[in-house]
C-alpha cells in the first residue's frame, strides 16, 4: 500500500503510534502502513466475499520470523470486520493451545472472538443478538402477539431447533445449552446464564447444576469442538455476521513437540481442512501461519502426505510471480527500500497528531529514515527481514518523540543507535550477537 496516508482519526493514529512505541503490532489501523500487501488485496477480498456468501476459504501463510505474518493476519482481520465478519486469532503453542486438542483451540477461539463492535470475548453479545434476531423474525411474521411471552418463547425454541438442525445431528448439546441460557436469562438467573455461556465457549469447571438444568453434561471434547464451531457459525450468520475469519498463528510450533503429538496435530489440521472442503463450515475463512521449514521440512507438513498434498504450492519461480490465489501465500519480507517506505508512512501517521509536524518533516526526512534503516539492519547482522519491529520502535520512541518534544533535538547530531538486551526478542538478540562489532553511528 503506497501513497499518502488516508484520512483517519487522531485517536486511531495515537493507538497505532502507541503500539509501535511499545514494539507491538497495533490491533487496528494496520492498513495505514501495510507496505507491500496491495498485491494480495483483490484475491483476499474475493475470499472474504466468498465467506460472506456462505462459502469457505483457506490460506496457509508462509514466512520467516519477522516477515510480518502476524501483521498480515491482523491487516486481513481489519478487512474482514469491515465486511461484517467476526474474527478470532489463536496462537498455537505446545502447552497452552495444542493443535491436536481441537476443544482447546475452540476455547481459545471463543476467548478471542471479536467483531467490529465487540471486543473479546464477544460470544455473549453475539448470542444475545441472535436471540433478539429470532424474536424479531417471529414477531415480523405476525403469528405471535407482542405481549404473549409464552407463545414467543415457544416459537423461538422451535425456530432455534430449525436453524441448528444440522448441528443437532452431531452435537445436540449446543442447542440444548442455548435453550438453557435463554431460559436462565428469562428467569433472571445471572449465574446460570454465565455458566452456560462459559460452557458454550468450551470452558471447563462449569457448575454441574447449571449444566444439569440445561440438560447437558461433561465437557467439550475434540470431536464436539467441530460441532460447536458449526453452531457458532450459524449463530453468527443469523445475527448479522456472515462469517468468521479464524487465524491459527505460529503453527510451526508443532515441529517442537513429541512425535506422536505432532502426528495427531497434523492429522487434526488435515481433518479441519477436509471438513471445510466438504462444506461443513459455511462462512469460515481459515488462515494458518508458519515458517517455510514447517511447510517443507520433515518435522512439519511433509510428515503427513495427505496434508502435504493439500498445501502443495510451487515456489520455484521468483517471488514476484507468486499467485495471490495460491493455497500457500509467501511473504518475502522487507528489504531496505520497503523498510524506508514503512518509515515514511509511520512518520506521516505520527505527524497527524504531532505538535510540530513541520519539524518532523525537516529533521526526519526520507534520507534520515534510510540511514536509520541501514543502522538497525546492520545491528542485526544485515537481516533486514527481522528489522521492522525494532526499526519502528526506535523511530517512534527514540527519534520522532524527541524531535516533537525538544526544539533543539536533531537526530543526526544527538542520537546514536544503541541496542539494550532487554528490548530485543530472542530472534533479534541472536542476530545482534552474530553481528559482531559494527559501527552504528548515523552519518
């Protein structure tokens, strides 16, 4: 995405800058500085449109550490929310969210479920909106009087069963818990309602009395999770969210688990893709992220031939010829030119809320942004691909803040790049250690 920064509120600009100052990926506003992602826009918008129409889509995002996979996923999430989709980003990990336990993946999905108007977890708001939509549909039909609460409740239950008929064939507990939740709300039993929402979200340790009252028992298991996901998509669609963008981030962690766990995890991913292909999850757009080693190495996808066949993509040509419609999408990462463009965009975003934008333009000019990019990259052993996070943090916190705050601060005269061990992540620390003794002073 190139060119001038589009019109955006001062609050959004501040949120973006505050996140970059902390060295984190902003939760919103990523389209403002999504350098190099314009080549994917049309194809991904088509995928989002497919999800809105009730179809499904899948992509495997591939890139080295620091290539921008998390940024890409959140940029895509913003585009999804603008089309009304719900979004959930789940980080796969060996201990917290193992992929071979889909019930845990579903629980994390719900914990991180968000929409354009609701922050995580949006499950209760979505369910409440769904029941409201069902009631409105019945009342609009004119068969039930507005003041006949008993008849309305019965009609809502009947409509609920019809909407969840496909889900009930494999996972009847989902609709039972929804009925129980609605009854608890109607009875003013807040604790039982909360317990049943938690159970619908896959949470453990839910009060047995609440489950008993709803006619459900036990906890969600691996196979039930797929049915709950199917039910969640139905609820989302009926209350105005036509689909769900689900991002499974850092799937490459599977390479570090025990062999039997890895096999189960890869098979769970294959099962999920098969169900998507079979049309079980209308409205689902699934994205997974991983390193090239995960997709190509023998400790990853290649260990399970059926999964490797589904994800196979030809990367023998130059990256500029990669199809944005391929199953795997390759993120080539940054070079010095694109890193400088990133700096220009962030400087212009910052200027929108700065007290002295003219000073920023004069002292943090394009040439200086290039000098800083070379210095940060040099401090990391020339590895441009892992430099963006640190580059933006230094640019915002060490340079732009000071130029805006102090009239006599000139970064070319008063600032020399330094790196403290505590501000580096593990990958940056390793790269910096391998850089050796290099000159970091800016010209």
